[in-house]
C-alpha cells in the first residue's frame, strides 16, 4: 500500500478534525498549530487517513498533540513511522524536547519517550490549552529528548 505523507495544508483542517474526533482526541486549537501537522493520504490521494501534530513553544520545546490513524490503515509500523517523521521535523526546527500526555505509555516508550513528573514539564508547555485538558491521575506525561552530543559507537 503506497501512502503519501506530507505537511498539512489549510484545506486539510476539516479532515484532520474529523479524524481526531473519530479517535476521541482533543481538537481544540488545531488550526493555530496546523503548520506543524503532517497528514497521511490514502493511495489515491483522495482522503486523509492519518495525522500527527505538534505545538511549538519557542525554539526548545514541543508538545505532541495528536497522533491518529484510521483503523483500516493502522498498524504499529505506521504509528512508529509517523511519529518518527514528526520527531524528525521537531529536530529540524531545533526543538530539544517533545512532551506528550498519553494513556498509551508502552507504545511511546518503545519510540524513545520517557516518563516525566508533571512538575518537571516547562511552564511554556503547561500553558497549552491542549495540556490543560489533562490531569496527572488520568494521563502519563512523557518526554523525548533529542541527543545533543554525538553518540559514541563501540
């Protein structure tokens, strides 16, 4: 199956919102951060079947705000690849840390995220309307820290 991944455009907003609603994910404020979203189109390019997006805070922090794929197109490989593309984009923007709130911690741990105490999350990230809709007892806070030093290979 040949899927196309690209940066979201303004006319993708409705399809992104619908996809997130299907997954019971927060849609508040998507439009303000659309430039930091990517979408996955089905093989004929007629429909968006996946999306992932960031909220960007300054030049250091990001908040993964959405990762959703239609069930008919989802597999773990696709989820990992979509997240990898988004993290690569965050790295190109110079972001050092990408935070998220989830109920699916094992998947994100597999992808390199680590649990973090809510108190250790930067105030810029906590100021997000998306962030403020979650609570410590119901969601796990996690962070992906970009390596700043080259890793030594033995």
